[in-house]
């Protein structure tokens, strides 16, 4: 096994790794980095005829989805408006393959990215708890309502950031050569991150954290007890916090339980929340009108106000807050089938892993791959509210674990272990 060691730090390594902190400050710079990287990588591939990076089933399927999305835009009622989401969406897949390339060629890439994640998570933990206890963070950003957001300000996505990148951090932690004090530090960081996601008030992020954690604990071999212990400690702390904070308890448990009818209330039971329920029903009515190719990417926000589609008190938003329903409304059953295909692959790989564990055979997935697959599972999970599928920030988030997973499956250079 070769070991990844620091070499002369290249500009490209620092540039790509800077995506991690830039994602905290907004989508502009991360999207700029992704776009430039994708163009440069396309040039490199065609110039050097390295087409094997694109000659794999996941990328081909993704490229077909991009074509379908463009066709849907062409058939939409507002072509140019819809094109803004579909025309350059292919860059996300190219960037994922570029991550694969960097892991192959840049020996210190994993090291830099790992420490970038650790530093950003640590900074958010320090600032997030400071904001929780003081009402404002270290740069003076106040708590918007009861939901802390740290450096994200009015964008209430700190929990989403942490929960979506957590599986990637755990994956890189597993392949790092660790000293005892590092294990204790990361264990403490995991506990604090678990609790911070909860007190952020982001229900979906907290659900994703629990989903990925249970998935990882069940399917990995090494550090299984480590993650289980840190998770149990975090749950105990969360329970204590909940017993002493009626606002958190109401937001995270009682309100969604009432909305979904688990606790009796005067309101009618709904899917998720009243607002999300209205969005989803409106999107479904749009799908029934154009079931094959939908109304075009980005068109939900335009069509939701039309009387023949609007359902409920809150039918309109920029998106229907669920990836599957959004794709049904905007790309029809054809676009929707690609996302279902991604979910089926995750379920298939999970079944193969469980089968290998039960039969005590060589594991179908390494622990590293299990963590990456947990990151992908979060993106393709159907039964939870989501952001906009075509949103740049989210697209970058779910492209990161995919790039690492592609490398782990297809690369001939399977020699990654971080050593410092």
C-alpha cells in the first residue's frame, strides 16, 4: 500500500480544496471553481485522449440525464428561463470525474481536503456554539429566530452543510494514519457536530445525519464502535437539551409529529409540513398534465401559480422541496427515472454489503466506500424535504462524494491512505 504524503502543494489542490470553506460563504465562488475546473478538465481529457474518465456507466447515465433536461427546457413555455438550469448542468458530472483525476494524480489532494474539512467543521463548531449561547456569532451575526446559522447568516443551511459533508469527512478519517490524540479529537468533533446539527433546528439535516450514521454503523467494520459511542453520547446530550428547551423540542419533534398526524391536533394531517404538502401536491398536478417530459427545469416557480395546478394555501415556491417530485413536475417520468436509478444502485450495493457481512465473505464495499455511499444516499433519499435539485450549491455538495466513489470503483490506482 502506497501512502499519501505531502509533496509540493500545487495551486490546483488548494483551489479545489478551497471549495469546502467557500461553500460556507455562498454558491458563487464554489460554482466558479467547478465551472473553471470542468472546462480545464475537458480540455485535458480531449487533448490527451484520457476518455476513460468519462467512459463509465455513471457518467454516461448522468450525461443522458443532462440531455433529457435540455430537451425538457426546449419544450418548456419559457425556453431561456429554463435553460439557465439545464444547459451547463453537465459541469457537475465533469467535476466529479475531475475529483477522480485529482486523487489519481495529486498525492497530497486527500490530505489537504481532509484538513480543510476538519478546520471548517471545527470553526463552525466553535462559532455555532458561541452563537447559540450568546445570541450572535463572533463576527456579530445574530441568531435568526431560534435557528443558529453561524457564518451562513440568513441562509439557514449550516446543518445541511455539516450533515452532507460529514460522511466524506468520516471516509477520509478512516484512511488517515492516526495518532491517539487525533482519534480523541475527531471523536469529540463528531459529538459536537451531531449536537450542533440538532440545535441548528434543521430537521432534514438532523434526519440525514441519523440516516447516514445508522447506515455507516451497520455496514462498516473498523471504527464501528467508535462511531456508535460518539453517536450515543451525542444522543444523550441532545435528549438533555430537549428536556430543557421547549422551543427545540417543539420544532424538531412535536410540530412535525402534529403535521403528519402522529399527535392529534385540530389540523388536517399532511405530508411533511403544511407548506411542503401544498408544494408537493401542486408539483404532482403539474406532472399529471405533462407526465413524460414535464414542464422543464426551473419551471415549477412559474407554473405553480396557475389555477389548474395550484393546490392548498401555499402552492408556490422556487421548487417543491423534494427532488423526486420536482423531477416529476419539471422533467417528467423520464428525468425522474434517472434519480430512481441512483437510489436503486445504493440499495443494491447496500444489499450486497449486508449479504457479504451475514455470509462472512469478503466485503462488497470497503469502509471508505460505505461512508461515501452514505453521502450519496443522503442525496437520493426520497422521503424527506430537499432543496432545489438544480441549485448550484446543492449540486456541488452531492458531486463531491460521487467523485470519490467513482475513483474507488473505477481507478486502477487504488492506493490511498493519508499519512502526515
